[in-house]
C-alpha cells in the first residue's frame, strides 16, 4: 500500500479548473485490496484537481460518517501540485488508514446504503457536487427484502409511498437535495444491461424527486470525472413514474425472452399427459393503463406473485420496461415453475388498480407446457381495483369476484379443439 499511496499523490495529478467547487465523495468500506487501491487513486485525483478555495469531504458509504475533510486555502499558490502535497496531511492520513482497513465482510463488493445517506448528504449545505464511488445495487443486511443483488429492482411505488419504514420514500423530501449534482462512478459494469438500466432509472427518479440532478452513472472513470470537472448538464429524465403505488421487488429480464413466449403460435391440440408434474410457464398480457397481477400457488406451497417473486419451485417476472413506455402499450407478467403438479396448481388474476374507468379490461392468460403454448382470454370490469384484497380468500378456494378470477390449467388445456394421439 505504501507504493500505492506514493504513486497516487505524485503521478495522478489532474489539472484543476478555475471554478471553485465544494465536493462530497462517498466511498464504500466493503472492498478488496485491489478495489481499495483503485478507489484511493480516484479520491486522490479528485483532491489534486481541487483549485484554490475548493473543499473536499469524504464520507463512509454505509453509515455516512466523516472520514476526512480536505480544504484548499483560497490562494493561487495552491493551484499547483507541490503546495497541495504539503497541506491536509492529517486528513490524508485518515484517508490512508480508511482505505488500508477495508474488508468485504460478507457484503456485496462496493456496497453503500444510498437511502440512508440522503439525510447525511443534505447536511452539507456548502457542497455543490456529490461523487458516489460504490455499487448501486442496494444490499443491506438489515433489510434483505429490498436487496437488488439478485437482479431485482424496487417498483415506483416505493418512491411514492409515505410509510416511515420505507427507506426509498421521497414524499416530504422534495427539496432535500436541491442544487446538488450527483456523479455515480460504478466499481464495475453490472452483469446484465437490462438490470443496470432499470437500476439507473430508479435512482434517477429517487434523486430527482428530492431536488437533486444526476449527471453521470458509469464505470468509466475518465468520463465521470470529466463531466464533473466540466459541470456538464444533468442526464435527461423523460419518463414518468407509474402511479399505482404498489410495492414490489421486480425481476428484470430480457424483453425478447418475454415477447418470444407471448408471440409463439397458440396450439389447438391438447397434450396427452401421463405425468402431471411438469415444468410450466404462465403469463398474462393486457393493454391499457391498468395494473393486473398473476398469482400461482402449487398445492402445499407458497404462492408466487409480485409479493413473493421467488421460491424453490419457481420465479415471478414483470416486464417493467414495456410498462414504462407508452401507457397504452402491452404489458406482461410471467411465472415459471421448474416442475409442479398442474392438476392442483391454482392460478388467479387480480385487478390491482386502474387510472381511469375502462368499461372492460381484456387480456389473455398463456400456458406453456410440453413445448406447446395454450391460451385463454379473460375480461373484467376496470373499476378502481382492490389491490389484491380478495386474493388470500380466492387462493383458499373462494369464489371469483369483480376484481379477481381463478383458472384451472386442466380446463385451459381441455379447451383445445382436439386431443393429440
């Protein structure tokens, strides 16, 4: 580490700008030694880029505690490298000790507690720019239900919900980050681009709703620092939040996977089944500005839905990208099981909410089994929706309601015109 620190201070000088800047840097304490070295270099670059009168504060990305404050005197002499190396020695020592003492500690690499940091960031009234050096996937041990590490992303409802225990609530904090510009330097590319796009969108709205501006979100260090230095325009935010208010952790996957299932030709030949324990895919598709949910419960097991997106038997997916495009666009929800008894599998659809009074909501339920796709249409009055209030009773054998309908897999297969020989 000694070589690292020497090289960082002497070899990574970045020419400063003439514009004074007070900057806050957020760093994760959960890094391996290689990542710690990279982050130290990045913080050092930011320090050496400061001009006379500038200030740099560094805080812990998990708790928001102060690590060091480095102030540059308002004297043109300190626009040069050597004078900067002679000052802030106590603060630079604290930085050195922090980066030398990093550990993963069974956390996601680069983990930061972004929602917890909001109140801490707002206290720095003299700061203009916030540089985040950490993993954007929220993964805090005290709140495992909200983890993004397995490919999930929170629904828009979390940004609109006002409950105090909702860590991502923004209502009431509309001006908390007013005037702050955020620059997010990712430690590495997220594994799946479609998930990365959804995470970016969520945080963009999270910051924007509190009055802040997101300028960059990238693992490209030179680009992020250049945009910060040049005071670049914020990233445009063009789409709107879905207003249903539903709280769900949504599984994200490639849209082409979803459309492939929904575009397959429907079979009109019922399968001859001798073993009723089969892998099966279920999906609903509909059109209009309403929110529908599919539930599927194997006998003796837990139901899969937006409220419970995974189990040992299967997984629930939602194509949120389509839902975030034109409000009248097609929408999809899908459940996949590895193998379940299709004779006793309960399937139900619920009208969660509707933004305007459609006379009728129409859609279709698709079933894929033994390499074939089968389909049955459904319709229900739009009303206002009931947010799934009747689903527990329906899954326990209750009757259909104006908001929810139950389906039998065997009935859907039996609707086919003929049985295969």
